DNA sequence: TAGATTGTTAATCGATTAACAATC
DNA sequence: TAGATTGTTAATCGATTAACAATC
């Protein structure tokens, strides 16, 4: 029983499919074909059918995919059928904006811990969360058994904090700091850097 | 004279090379081999050499790449040898955090305009920028000849604002709203959605 | 039934990797 | 010179697309 491996790039597309399907459900649709879904997502019907087929046959010939049950299937595949708790390190503008971001609780993500080094910030609240000193990072992450960390610290501290997160049991890191982290292969990392994305665009906007 | 097309994915990697090279320059290094650079970036030497070779031969056999001149070359390739002005729409937590973000001016990105619909916000300042009413979006973008827009509005308004940006002459959009935008092929878009990135991770973290 | 659309296979396309002659 | 490392070509690998039988 050799389980076929699903390419990373396929996994990365599933949340987008899910997002679009949720929107369509909200619009009152019940069924969608791969062609219509593809158009809304700016991709191709063949790709959507191929991607979904890694996990099973969710559609019906002639009519397409039932939106509700496909949403449920994708949520289960992505392990979204539960609440994930997250620890944020860095309570500057960005860390605070993330902690307040409504899109997280709405989609099953709960920011449970928020850390900073600045004694002026420690003890103050961001929404319902009290900022704790970063010295307690390991203890608190272990105590709450948190698996996902968000790095919102300056570049020069990012690697150190990431190392500490990993030692504390973190298995996934969302990195907002403008540096490439060196991490064990067992840890899953995602990098968000608006500057890198803008610089990519600037290449194409050059002909002015 | 058929100019070879450089794959998008190569372009997307160049800013990361540049970021790493800048860090190395700061550390006092003068020269770096593709192998060392690859290790720092978590990629392979062959890929770095191949990527750079699309644009010319920047290295020297035996010693590697001179860091300074490679930085300069990459900056020129990516059109970073000038200041890019940007308009941000949406002055909520996120829009304000982006407007204050130090990483932008440091790397040649100047947030010039900031818009919102909320009359309580219009007229107030975020750093040196005064929030303007979104009604003036077209007029101001045209007046300053701005080519890059950042979307930091709720999902339901994102497509409409994007359409207005495009009509006003915007050619690149950095989209923080959790929706897939439908845009003309001439417009370059980048999507930042932390929820989608976290959901991708959750697939791999599932075995708990 | 006839039309539509899936799931899947095979063909194509493109990107990554390996290997090595050239050369600093 | 000998060792190191580039730039490039060819081989490999993987992902996308096209096509179509199956079937709702």
C-alpha cells in the first residue's frame, strides 16, 4: 500500500480553492463545475480536477462538485476541522495588528500568546491577550502545547527566536522577519515579506 | 535577436539573493561562492548559478561572486535603483502598520498616499502621511503618477478598489485582502494572505 | 436519451539537477 | 602551477495540459 505523495504545490492551492468555495456557498450556490471554479480562481479546470483527484472523487459527471461537501472534505484534508492555537513573538505594530486581525478567529486560528522584550509593553493588553516577556516563551508554549509560531520581530533576532520556538516544540513558523531562516527539515516554515514581493513586481514594471 | 524569456520563478528568487547578499556585505564579506550562498538560502549552488546566468556572468572561476558588484547588478535588473512610490488603500490596523513599516523606506519604497472611507480617519495622520478619502483615489494616484497599489481593505471591497486602481493607472497590486482578484493580464498582482499560508502548514502538522 | 462534466491517462512542457570544460 | 569555482549543456525530474472514456 504505497500512498502516493501529494506535491507541496498542490497542497498550497487547496486553501485557495476552499476560500473560493466558501465565498460561493455564501452566494447561495450549491454546485460548481471545475470550469467555473477555475475561472473565478484564474486557473484551469484540468488543474483543479487533477489536484482534487489526489484525495478522491468529489464530483459528479454532468453536474460538477457539490459545494458543501467539497468544503467539508477540504477542511478535513487540511486539518481545519479544529481550532489551532498560535503564539506571536513581537508586539510591535505588526504583531499587534496580527493579534487583532479578525480573519484569524473567523477561520479557526486563535492567537493565544503574545511576547515581547520591551518592559513597557509587557503586561499591557492587545484585545484579550496580555503581552508576556519573551523570557517565558518556552515555558508558555510548552504549557499550552502550541505548535504554530508567528515571528514578528526585527531581522536580527529572528533566527534566535526561531531556534527557541523549535526547542519549545513549535512545528510550523510563519516568518514576517526579512531574513531566510535556517531550520530543521521537520519544521514547516512560510515566509511573508512584502518587500520581496514588491521587488518581484518592480522587475516587470520597469519599462517606464 | 530573440531575447530569452526569464521564467517568473527565477525573478521571484532574485530579491531573496539580494537580501542575503546585502546581509553578507554588512558582515564584511567581499566575495561569495554559489555554494556558500546556497547554503545560507537553503537552496542549491546549481540553481543560483543558473538563475544568475540568465542575466550574464557575474562570477569568477576559482573565487566566486564579488558581493558588491553582484548587489549592484541585481538592483539594476530588478529596477531597484530608484525610489518607488506606493498608494495604500485601507487605513485599518494593517494599513497603518504597513504605512509605518520601517522596512519600506529602507529598501526604496515610499508610501506616498493612504486612503480610507471612514470619515473619522480621514484627515488624521499616520507618520507624515495624511489619510485621504477614498473618493480621491483616482485623482491622487494619477496626479502623483503612482504605479503600485497596496490593498488593505475588507474582502468585500477589494475587487472594486482594485478595478479603480487599475483605471487610475496602477500596474502592480499587492493584495492583502482575502480574495482572489480578477485583473487584466497587464497588471501584476501579488497576494499576501497569512491564513492561506497557515492553512497550508496545517496540512503537514496534522499528525497530532 | 442527450448534454455536460468528471477522473484519469498520456503527451507536453518547463524547471531542476548533474556534470564538466573553461578559466581564474 | 594546482585547486576552486564558474557558466553552460545535457539529463532528469516533476508539473501542467490535453484528450477522452466513463457516467451522471
